[in-house]
């Protein structure tokens, strides 16, 4: 199994930091960036081969690649998204499809969370071929990527566009993908971005569910984490990162 980080996004709401850096390289604790935390977590659970999907300001990641490999004891493969500033992340994830067959623990490059999330996903192996980390404790609002589960506890719906009161929790941007799901996921992601390149990879998960594929969830418990979309989120990330 390998690690994967989706880090192609521009993060325009985080300017001026992202005038010259991708969102994943915004510092959250001194010189420690969101990407540093992601790589440290993956390395801590033994995933030392890591694929990073880059796009916006990809050169900044390329320049740091050797230093990051040395710091965290990982081997990094970069996958380039030439549509990162035009299309959404369903296409980004699909570009890394050749690596799915190795088994993947994938994290978003704009999420600050502790390594307990990766440990929870790995401990849940065997529940299904795709396992999503879900916060079922947080009070939800409109912006979150929310989930609804069926009677068997499998995913039935994943979208931001639902009443928070109907949701079982929030998907936090971390997925465990087993090799057996590689081909099905790649095909669902392709159908998703071809239908509308502005769709999220989570829409690809919904496409899979609609095709009858069982996706399970792993509740992460009472965990301090944040998706960094704007300056308020960045301030929260800096507080959270101090505790890691």
C-alpha cells in the first residue's frame, strides 16, 4: 500500500500565501506546511512510497521534493495535473489511477489532521474495498462534504448539497482504497469528470455507489482537524498543529 496526497489546488481564498505556493505548502506551524503534516502522518504508519498530485505552482513542490523525501524517509512520485486551475479534483484523482492497484491511503492536501486518522483507516481494513474517514461528532453546516448511510452502514449519499440534519457525519478528506477497487474507481472518476469537469472526486464515489458498489465509513471520534479553505481555517489549523 502507498500514500497519496491530492495537492493540485490553487487555494485562492488563502492569498497572498497562495500567490506563489499551492495550498498544500501554506505553513501552519513555523515552517511546517500542510504537506509536511500529511507526509509525516503517512510515514508514521509505514507508507513510505507516496504519490503527490500537483498542479497549481507545481514547481514549488518539485523544488522541495528531495528535502521532503529526506526529512520523512519517503519516496515521492509526482503526478502533474495540467487542468488544475480549470477543473475540479475528480480529474486530479483520476490522473493517479495507475497507482490505485497498489492500494492507497489518500489524503487531501488541504486538511490538517492527526495521524490517528490514518491509523483508524488502516485498522478498518476489511470492512469494504473503499473506506472513508468520517467525523460523526462535529456539528455540521452547509459547506461540509456530508454523508448519509444506508441500513447496513454503507454510504448511500455524499455531497455538500444536503440538509446537515440529514447527515450521519462529514467526510474529512481521507480514503483507504484497496487494490480490488482500483478499476471500478478509475472508471467512475472518468465518468464523473467527463460528465462535468467541475465535479469533486467525492462525486466519483457517489457514481460508484449508484452503480451498486459498497463503500464503508470509519468514524474518527473526537479529533481536532480542519479543512483549510480560507484564513479563518488557517488560523484554526495553526492552533491545531501546535498540539501534534
